[in-house]
């Protein structure tokens, strides 16, 4: 018989937008349990959306209580296409020889998204009728 334990992860996050949703800041906590060991990752993010077709993002992660990596991203949206490039776990600490340390992976992704039916529906405004309480 062979048995193995499943690894558990808990994500908790919040985002606050301001300046009419042109900017936002967020915080995400990721707690994982692997082989009788708990790991914690805390990420702070900033998003800039100056217009509906362009956006930038930046994040900073603390992994297991140590400052470890930054993330950067950009997206360009011209309906029905959306193009993005993001980088996560980009090393912050380097040795004297230029070799990154305190991090075990680098993640870079680029993609093209096709979106159909992306028009917003107009909300009909209904007149509000006054309702008097019945005595």
C-alpha cells in the first residue's frame, strides 16, 4: 500500500482601490503546509490603471519572513485582444558574482487573450415608488 499526504494551502487577500479605480493596493497572504512544515508568503501589490486599455502592476513578496522577490507586470487591451507580460519571484538579493540567492525560482509569463462579448450591459433605471406603511 502507498499513501501520501495532500499539501494544503490557504489564501487570504484584500484590495483597496482609489482615484476612481485608477489605482489600487492589495495584500495577499499564502500559507502552505508541506510535509509537516508551515510556509508563509506575504505579498503587497500596487496596480495602476490610467485608462481602460493599459495597466501596470508591481508587487513585493516576503517569503517565510524574509524579503525575497519583486514582481512586475503590464497589460495592453485593445478589444477583443489583450496582451500581458508578467514576472514574479524576480530575485532581489545577488552575490558578489551576480548570482541570485535567497530564491529558488523565477517566473516570467506572456500571453495573448481573446475576449468575446465584453460589452457592458446598460442598467435600466426604474422609478422608485413611495411606499407608505399600512396602519
